[in-house]
């Protein structure tokens, strides 16, 4: 571990104040472990007071907060155990406030966000650690020890299987949910990240856009090894197995077995000068060894390492760069699935070096700033034109009906959220076509169009309708939820076939409800004309932009 300049090693009273954000399944586990440490004061942070009360009754807790921002001045470090969409906004808030952060896997839901968190931590000299719990499992330590022994021989290939019946996640697919464990294990074993990623996935029982069964192939350059992963939420048995095949030995790590590590003295050998009467291959069968594994709880080891790194000002094993490597693989896997399983180079999703990544992000931000929209007002009130530009006369989409989404906000104005989503569309190639009173339309060169109709709005909340045309198999709810969770700092709290709910620590609630439409043949130009001829006089509040 390398040193990093940081804040004072320990607070004045010698006890580290660690906030646990998200008091659900994993948050309760972190609370249990941390509350048992004599050098830690636990602070609970969750908008649900009932969850806080339950954990406070069970474990030693120093303080609690319903608002994350209010808690920042009362903690030295934070463990973020929320759904993945909350990792980046909460992690960024903590790091920018000078607070050390441990974030459950994955570090973030995009390469850019993972790289940004890593840069902030390194620039401020803060410990940023990712919850790659298996890297702190004594069985995985023994696995690497076996693989690196001279008698094991060159690693030929690795196979990992992580299967179960559920649990289906509301905000990520099975790769993002399960594969980070195996990716982090294999990166740790090989001491490197893969060069290319190929993936195949399908959805059977859950939401159509989220794969529940997938295969991922990782190709490493140094050492020259191919690893294949099988992850599934749709399997009759719970399987947590990693097999490493070497030239002279083989080893299986089975996390659900009584003997987690079994070393097989087995090999296949090809004769140097085969005789035509001999078998072409020879097989060696030796002993099977089950080495002793120390029974330390990985989560306890992990959290102890986090606290030690803060106190000693050293870089964690599973630091931000390790987390970034895993996120790069996950993004590459998604990209490969979308392109029929082709191999995706990690250079295509991130340039690798953080300084290069910074230049890449600077360019993205410069491109955003170049968008010709008045920065002082929201997109909804950006213009008052009476006629819409041509959006592709006569376009109709046959079997792809328009998608209609009902947005409801409680506890916060809706206009800035619509503005945020419109800007996200513009970043992806759409242009503002018109805006007047309570309507806004954006279109793309392909004829796709997004229409917003703000029905009412105010400080206490509002209602709006989004209609999309020309988006085959497109889920506006997912894109809106991603935008709001990533930039408006709302967390996805409920997700089902028709509705997504997002919540903020300050009581804000936003629901995104899909409304089924039976209209399957829509003339976009006629729709545009109808929207611009509205007689509504509802006024809009504008959102100031710096």
C-alpha cells in the first residue's frame, strides 16, 4: 500500500466517526461490524426513520440523520450502501466535503463517474475504497497464493459461475449485480485488468431491458489468460465457484462449500515425440488438498482495512482505481451485448490513464457548454416560437407505438428535472425544436421526437407528460431515472413494470409511470402542429443556471 497525504489520522477523541448511508440489507451488516469496533462511532443516515430506529435498538449508534447533507459535518468517513445509482452523487458529496469514503460495488454506474470519484479522492488525499468484499476473503488470498506457487504452472484459463434464483435488482442487470465480484477476484489473482471484454446476455423473467442471464469473457494480455464468467438470477441452485486451471495443477474456490479451496494435483500432458501407437495425451491424477482457511469474516476484514487506511494514511487495496477497472469492464460488457457479443477493448470505454480520462471529460464538458441554449433559463422557457421546425413529415412507426410517461413530483419543482432530462437528450444528439409556455419538443436527425407537456408545477410539486415517438424498444423511464439519480441526486427506491419511484433525503419524491398507448401509427409532423397550437396559458418558473 502506498502513502497518500491526508487529513489528520484520527479525530481528537481518537474515535473515527463513520456514517453508514442506507440502512437496508447491506447497511445493517456494516452497522453490525462497525458498532463492534472500539475505535469507531457509528452514525446512521437514512430518510426512513423506521430503519434507523430498528438498527439503533440493535447496535450501538452515536447519532442519526435523515438528510445526508446535514450529516456531513458530523462524520469523518462514510460507508455508502445505497442502490448503485446513488453511489456517485453521494460519494462525490462526501469526498468534496473532505470525508473518506467506502462505496459498495460497483463504484459508479458509468466510467466517467468512477474516474471522477477517483480523481477527487486522490487530489484531496482521501481514502476511497470500493466494497470488493471478496478481495478481503482469506479463501481468495489462499487462492492467489496457490496460483502463484511455482508448482502450479502457467495459468491456462479461468472459469467463474455465480448463479442463483434471484434476487432481481430494480436498477441494474445481472452483470452489474453479480459480475463485479468475479471481476475483482480475477483482477486480484492476475494482478491486472483485462484488455478486451465480450458478453452475451438475455432477459427471461424480468424487465425486458435488463439481462438476467449472461456470459462474459475477459481476455488478459499479461499474463495471457482468458476468463469466462457465467452469471444468472435464473438458476435452480446457488453457485459461487471459481476454477483456475494451470499447466501442472488446478484449483477450485467454492464459496458455499465447507472446504472453500480444493487444490487438484491433476494435469494433461502432450508427449514430446508421440508414437503412433501411443495415446496422443497423457493424464496425471494426484492428491486433492483442502488447505486450512482462517475463518475471518470478509466484511469485518474489509471494514478494518478501511479504518486502518484512514488512520495510517495509506492507499486501500481495493481503491478507486481498482473500482474504476471493474466499472470499465461492466460498461464494456454492456456495449458488447448491444453489439452482438463483439470484443470491446477497454480503451474504447476509457483511455485507462486518469489524466487522459480527465482530458476526455474536459472535452465532454466543453461540448456541453457549446450547446446554444440560454444558460440563465430552463429549456422549457428558452424560446417562444409559434411554429415547430420540420420533424420529418409523414414519419410513422408501425409496430412501435409512442411511449407515454406520466411524471409526478412531490416536495420539489418539476421544471428543473424536465430541464435536466432535456439537456441529457441534447447531449446525446437531439436539438431543441421549440418551446412555449408549458411545452417543449426536442428532435433528432432520425426523426425521433420527445414532447413534454407540463400540466402544473410549483414548489410543492407538479405533473407533466412525456411522449416519445420513433424510439423502438426505448424505455424513457430508465433514462429519466438515470438522469435524475445521477444529476438530481435522487435514489431509485421502487421499480416495477410500470412505475419507478425516486426519493431524496430531503423528502422529495418523483414517480415515473408508463402509460400504455394503443396508437400505433402516428404522423409526427401532425403531432408537432397540434402541440404548438395549444391554447394553454400556464406560466412557467425558470431555473437559474450558473
